[in-house]
């Protein structure tokens, strides 16, 4: 029992980090323009092991530009890029980041990740923690190729733009 105590703050810290990333992700999507799915929905998918531990479910049903946000957890990248308007690429998929970035550009799907260096490799939005706050990098070339735009007010907040 005593050995488990030091891990509780770490677990709480990770949970808080991903709750903040979920809120940030929603706000980025709120200020983005991308194709809407069927029935006036925008589907955000998590590809790989869910680091949010289901925490994105709090966004279910929220409105984005007159569309309802839905959350899904597809098993394959093929499913994700066919069904979703935005895909969060989890750390478990880091080895495939270049291919997934390319799929995002080709299929017009917004790609988001917190894999270090992913924006430089073509992922559109890379989230990370800097000074205990969420920071992000933006790959404008990839977004442009996918016909996705992000508000210039948000882009100005990016740590780096590629």
C-alpha cells in the first residue's frame, strides 16, 4: 500500500494534463473550418491507446459551428480516416506518424497529436505542455493540403508554424 502512494500524484497529473488537452482540442476545433460529416456531425476519433482515458466523452454532443461533436475509437487508421473529420493520433501510433499525417492530408481530416515532433512530420496540430500550460505547434502546409483552415487568431498563439 505504501509503495502505491507516490504514483497517485503522477496519475492525477496525467489526468489533469489530458483534461486540459481535451478542452484545448475542442477549442482548436471550434476555431477551425473543415468538412462536416453526415447528419450534421463532426466526429473526433482517437487512434491508438486512449490517453484521455475516456475523458473526451465530456465533449460528446457539444456544438462546433452548428454541428454536434461525436467521439469514436476506431480500431484501424483506415476506419478513422473514413469515418472522422478529426483524428487524435495517440503515442501508441508514433511509429506510423508520417503515414498518418499523409492520410490526413489526402483525406481532408484534421490530425492532432501530442507525439513530440509530429507537427514537423505533417500532423496539423501538435499539443504539448510548456510552463504548466498547453502549447501547440501548427503545420499550416498540411492543413492547407487537407483544405482545413484554423483561425488566424489561434495560429498566432502557436509556438511554431510550419
